[in-house]
C-alpha cells in the first residue's frame, strides 16, 4: 500500500463519541488526503466499547515512519509483535496507489463502490502511533501493487476490534479509478 489514504469525515451512527478536541483535529484533516506522520482518527476497543482517538500515522523508527506492517509476519517482527493485540482501525473513504502510465506515475483511488466508509485494519502503540496492516494483493488490485491494506466494513470492523479471527474482508469488492488525467 502506498502512503496515502482519503479521509472525508462524516459522522455515522456506529461511530464512538468524538470529543470537541478530536473534532478540531478532524477539521484540520478536511483536505481529504492523509500522509504519513499526519494526525489520524482511529477507533479501538476498550472494555467492550469502541473508542475514538487521535494519533499519528506510522511507528517512529530511527528517523523514519513505518506506516505498514505485513499481517503474515506481524508476530515475528520486534517492532510490531508487542502491539499485535492493540487493534485499531482507520476510518476512510479509500486509499491511493500509483500506476505507471505512458512513463508517468498516475494516481489511482481505490474505494468500495457501495460504501462511502471503509476501515483499514491497523495496530497502535503507547505513543498513539498507528500502523496499517497489509496483505498480499489479489485480483485486479495486484497489477497496481503487490501489497494492499486489509479493508473492513462496519461489521468486520467491530469483529476485528473485539479480537475475532477469520473476519471477512472487502478487498475483492474494491474499485479503482484514475484521479488525474
């Protein structure tokens, strides 16, 4: 997964309570495109309740940000294994990849065609840094990139945050659109 996603926040009935401070931070994200190290809204489970928090995208490592973690090796990596059970999701509208078209990089938006909100499965640490979980890309998305985020709907988001395994994902139902000509 490339290092950007789309976030145009519109409150949903299933959203956890959002404080005034969080709303102020969300208002600063209104341009719609989120980059690594920027503030992010994330949801996590605490005492069987979904909570909201503001963090930053990417685990700090030396002088860089690690924004993605491979689900397949999560438990093996020292950076991620202590946080594998600190599950969270990033609400978003889609994410971006780039494809080489006629020798130029073309920005592509990946989204779900029948939902204006999807969730990126992620983990977080004690510093409120968030890292998106990825899996091997399949189907039509594999020609864009070899990895892709794990995409959940609201039901899958609830199950993932409450520790369930084998959650159905929306990855096979995503659509791709060219964003710039």
